[in-house]
C-alpha cells in the first residue's frame, strides 16, 4: 500500500567540493515509516527532479541509491547523482520559481512513491555563480616575490637537498622533546640508533640519568621501537635480546647478544666468546689462554664488590673440562641482582619470567616453574609452569608441561607428564606418570597412576594403583583399588578395594566394591555389584548387578547379568545362564545351557545330563552313571514316602522296616508282586486366571488306571507340605473319569499358601500326584477403567467404563460419578449402572454449556469403592446461530444430543467458496447430474428467507460440503435418532412442524414445534415446482442406489415423519446438523 513511509526534508545550500564554481547543492533528509519511526540503516532509492513552479516542465532529474544512517538520515549532493536526465547547468535559475520534486522507494528499487514538492526559496550559489552577472573589478595590488612552498607535517624540520628545501622527520621537534630517528621522543633529546663520538664528553658534572629508585635503570640503550636492549642498574646489568624467531639471515648474524674480541670487530664473521639468542646460549672458550692474561682475558661475571680484589668470587665458571655455577645463598636483591637473561617482552613486567632458577634447595627449570615457592624445599620442577603454585610443598618431582600446576603444600609427590597431577593441592606421596595422569587429584594421597589419563578424575581417593592408558580414569573418591591394563576400571568412581587386572577389565564398574577381575574384559559390564571374583578372559563380562559370584576360566559366567552366589569353574561354564543364582558348575562347559538356580553340574562337556547333577533347593542329587560302593550303603529310615518320586527311587520305610521302590506309579516293597499297581496321576497346575482370594481351579491328569478300576479320585490340599494320603482336606471328584480333569476348591483363606496333590485309588493301591503350591491373593478393591466421554453437546454427554477384576469379592455396585472439580467421587453427581464385571455406559444430562467436567467410573465390593482413571471433557459452547459461506445467519436448536439448524439452508456456494449451479429451466433440472440449486418458482425474493433453497442430491453429497464448516447434511441415521428422541415417527412430526397456519396449510395437525425444529412446507421440485405450504421434503446424505437416495417428509394433515426414497434429481430442502 502507499504512504508506508514519510520523509522529513531538510535542504540547505552549501558549496560542494568542486575546484571551480560548484555545480550542485547539498540535500539532507530523515526517512521515516508510517508510524513516524526512522528507517535506520536501510537501503533506499531517491529520485530528485528540479521542475518549474507549475510542475509542467522538468528541467533536470537524477537518482541516488543510499543507506540511511542509524538515525534514518541520508545526505546527497544534488547534481552528482546517477541516471541524470537534462543538465543542472541549464536550469533557468535567474527566472526563479524552481521547485524540488522528491520520490522515494524504501526498498532500494525503482518503485518510487511521490512525496511532494518543495520550492527553492533561494538560488543556490553553487549553481548560479558561474552563470550570474559578474560584479565590478577592483584595483590591482602590488605583485610580491614568488617564494618556495614546502609541504610537510607537524614537527618536521627543513633540510636542503642541494636543489631545494624539503621537509624531513630525521630530526623531529615534538614541542617539548626532540627526537633523532624517532617521531615520538619521550625525553628532551632521544636518539633512536647508534651514537658515534670520536672526542670526549666534557662537563663539570654530567648526569646520564635522573636519580632513580634502587631498582630503576641508571643507563639505558633502546632499539628503534623504544624497547630496552641494554640496561645498567644499581646492582647489575641486564641485556635483552629478540625473543621471537629471526628468519632474516642478515639479522641472524647480528641478533641476540654477543661478546667478541677487539680484533674481530672488523671481520665479517669474527670469533665470538659469548652469544645469546632466543633458542640458545653459547660460550666459546679459548683453551690456550695462559699466564697473566688468563686471569683478566676473555669474559668474566662477578660481584660489584669484587672489582678491586685480586681474586674474585666465581659465580659462573666455564672451562674446557667443566661448567660451574656458584649461587650466593644470602642474596636479597633476587629480582635485579646478579646476571639474568630474559626476553624483550618481559622488561615491562614487575617480575620477569624465570626460565631457570637453581638454589641449593630447589631446582626449577621452565617458564615460571616453581614460581610461587616460599618455604618448600628439595623440589625438582622441570617444564612450563611446572609446580607454578607450589608454596610449601617439598620433596616433589614435577616434570612436564604444567605438571603439578596447582600443588601448594602437597609433599613427596612425583608427577611426570603434561598436566600430570595438575590440580593436586594438598595430596601427598602420589606418583602420577603419563599425560594428564591424576590431573584432577586434589587431596588424594598415596596413589600411583601410570599411563596417559590414568586416574584422571581422581579427587580425593587414596591408596589406589592405576597402571595403563585410561586405567581408573573416572575414579573420584574410590580408595585402595588396583587397576592394571588399558582402561581397566575406567568408569570406577567411588568403588573401593577392587582389583582389576587386564585390558578393559571392570571397565564399567562405578560403585562396586571388593571385586577381583583378572583377565582381558573380565567383569567388563559390572557396575554396582560387589564381592565377585572373575578370573579368565571375558569371565563375568556381562555381569551388571550380580554379587558374590566366583567365575574361573575363559568366558566362564560370561553372560551372567544379575545372578548371585554362583561358583563356575572351567572354560565357558554356565555360559547361557543370565539370572540364575546359587549354582555350582565345575568342569569345562559344565552347565552351559542351564538357566535355572540352585543347580549342581559336574561335567567336562555341555551335556544337560552331567555326570553329577544336583538341586540344592530340593536336596536332590543325580548320578548319571554307575555308582560303586565298596562297603556299606546306609539308608536313613523315613516315616513317610518321599515327595515327587520318580521311577526307580528307593527308600527305607521305618513303619514296615522294609525297602520300598517307586515303580513310576506306586511305592512297592522290594518283594511285592510286579503285576499289582495303583493308578498313575499327575497334578498339572493351579490356573492363574481362576485364582481368587477364596477359590481356585486345579488341573490334574489320570493317565493310567493301574492294575484295576479306579474307585475314587480327587484333590488333597493343606496349608503345609504333606507326603501321605489322608492328610489335609480331601475333595473327591464327582465321577470316575480318567484323562485331563479340573476341580474347583472353594472357601479358601485369602493371602494363604496352599499345597495340593491329586490322587487316584484302585483296589491295588493309592496313587498321589506331585505336590504343587499356590498363594491365594488378598481381597482388594475392584479394578476398573473409565472410557472416553462421547456424544458431547452443550448440556449432555455419554460416559462409561469397564470393571475388569472384582478384587476377589462380588462387585455389588458400579456407575459413573462426575463433577466440575477433579477426582469426583460417589459423594458428587452419580449415575448407577448395575453390578458385577463388564462394560457399561450411561448418558449424563443437565450439564452447563462450555464447562469443564471431570468423570470417573466406580465399583464397590466388600473392601470398599474403587475408581477408574479420570477423564476430562468440556461441553459444547452455548451458541445460538451459525453463518454460512454467503453470510446467511441461521438460528440453531439443541434437541437431545444433536444440534440442528432451525432454518432451511439457503447458500449458493459450497463451504470452499465455489459456486453451486443455479438451474431455472425445468428440463435442464431433471437432466442435471452435478450439484445444483433453485428457488421455488425461481423467485428468490419471495421464498429465500422463509423456505430456503431447493437442492438436488448431487449438491448434498459434493465433497466441497454444502453446509458451513463444522456442520453437515444429516444422515438417515441422524434423522432416525431425532425421531426416536421425540417419541417415534408417528408423533415426532407434530413436534418438528412450525405451529399454526401462517406457512402450513390448515389443519396442520397437532403441530406444536415443541422441539424448536420449526419445519416449514417448502414444497419440492420434480421438474416443475410443487406443494409449497402442503408438505416439506428434506434430503438425507444417505444414498440407496446409483440413482436414488433417502428423504424425510412432513405433511400438513398428520403428525408422521415419513422416510422415503426417490431420484437424486429431485429438488428438496436441506437441514444441517453440527458435526
């Protein structure tokens, strides 16, 4: 849209930067948007046009592409733009009446917006000066001599080069100071470069420098950059050399600091006795010096007080056979005293960086190594900032970049490697060797970490040994561990008293304690478990939380995860056991496939029938082979037969003093007839789905009747284990069937352990099946869930749920409760819905529109009332009208759970905005196969507002939706629901029709419109228009065949709502229903 911005114009006349008469004038503007805000830092395009006052003649125009300032300002010189049309010099300024037309495109393009014109009230001198009338010429003055004009800058001095005067900065006058070779002198006279004098410096008193504090230099030589190269202090001399790499071969010869002989100074490469450069210090010793000159010749370093003595005290002594440094232990001027070599960049610092610091008590080699040491003694620190923070720590050996960096008082430590022990402060007696070994150790002590990153995270753990790259890396406070092997104990944090030996052994252990893992990958996955012993490659490698296990052998217990108390000895023993506990497997591959607990395997293979098999929980031992007894086999007398016998079992019966054996069905005396046998019976299971607090169902099987017919069978049950018949309660099966049988036990006690055995009896004996146990559950509240709420209207909804479990006792009541507050209960609004198990639903009525409700189902048994999950829903908003795509407004009505329009539809467009075809011709209407509408008798003005439009079925079912969004043409099922809600088809018509005979023809039988539907007799179209005032016809959206569909019909002289089927081409009314 236009006028998105405005421009505040500010035009001023000033000379542009032209050598001659300026051909332009300056123009400045503030560009703002429509809200008056400046358009800051934005690309804009401005077109300026100079035209006549009446705007009919354009003299000149030009374009400027600019960027606004942060304040929205642009500045241009009119006359210097681009895209010029005309000539600015040809403008008739003398005639006056020139105006400036301004156009702007705020996007920087060519779509200019006209902002208006501004008159130029004064003729710019810049443009009129050249063309205006000249003034009178004044008298000529005397002509002076023409002198030289020398260009220069502030502070330069003039010198004559033989031809003329030129400005030079060789001598620079900076007002208060004078510099030679420098333009920034800091003294009265500063010379940047060498001074050569062949005479003498004469004066009564010459002060080389002003009196300075003791530590300020008394004589200074600076280079061209103003840096001190040579300085003399009260207590000594300091020489500074270039400390950055010198690549120029010429400078390499002269760089640094050198001492040579007098006779060598004229030689290209003279003999040097001392040379200092950033990468080295060199002393060249004349091995042939003898006699008197041997004492004074060469180069010597000594104290100031030694100059007058015949024999000085040596501080540095270098001879062909040795090099010696003598240190005065009582020096107090350590900062400037003696002789020191440092970089140029250090001279401005209060304290120079130490590269080498040796005393009788400490040896510090490296940048700032041991820099903070105060009383610490007998330390050896080598490396950049090694032991930097050490103050009182003693007897430490720190070697490597920042080794022992933060150690303060920690003593007797050995840190070797970059960052080794870098964060140790007070820890003592530690040995850390390797890059970053023990880097985070703070106060841990007596630790040994060998290997890159070994013990890296240890903070306060003590007495640990970690050997290998990343060994014990994550240990923080764990103590007394031994980790040997790359990544051994890698994840251990607080675990203590562990021994992990082998690559990645115990790698995931975090807090587990007192474990011993020996072998590559042994105990690999162990995290928190303790008291395990794993010996062998991959032994116990999958164990996570299992404790108190002993696995010995290659891959022994390799897949155990949570099992505990196992003993596996031998290669791959217990290989597939994941969770079993209390097992003992001995021998290569013993118990490979056993997955249970409390088992004994002694074998040298993976057989499931090992030489010796045992069950610790049942005290059973099986020998799969011959047993030879050389002396006596003693059987302990038993007063009852063993439970769960197998064929071939033998025991000594204390009651009959006989030996009995089990023949697979019965216990027989050794001398019993093999032809007499009891039935064979087996207790199968207590069915979980029938297990209730006071009842259960037991399945058992009689597979053989034995040597004679069955005379009785059933179930024994008791609350304690039993091994004989006639113990506990006896329940007899009502028939003498054999095969798979089931029996229900009742009147049981909730929360009680029961033991059951099936039995069967024939004339030759009683057979007892195996014994199984079960526990009756406690009686609990019912279990149920709330279903989603459906059919939500303004005032009603349908809710329900399902009771899935009774809780062990009869459900005596169930239903629905709801409230406008969370967690509704039976003290709120309630609808009862029967009793027992199963699903139920119920309508909720009397709700408030557009309100949030909370619903839960409930069920009650002898324990109490239980509730299902809470479901939240909101009733439909209280609306009274709906508007279609043509902006027609319809009143609406709530009838039961449905919301209907109270008026017939009269839209001419689908809800997507596309047109519905209007057919006026009768023949065309009958032949139409696409959506169409019409007005009764083609008279829109008369019939639209009361009766709406008539539509064919093709329009009703068009996918573009004839009804407003959120509404649809009602289906036959929805019309049927409406009719049923109003009492059925025979009377619902009277409740739907408008009351009276204003629109309906008399008698309009029984019409009372009690539903509020307000049905009107809009007639229909069957080629021609028929029956207005007599009947109303409404489409449903339900198709019956290719050519027919369903309609609803009301007539003036009865109360029946009629359903009928007719052709899709018929024109009928439409009522929409809310989705």
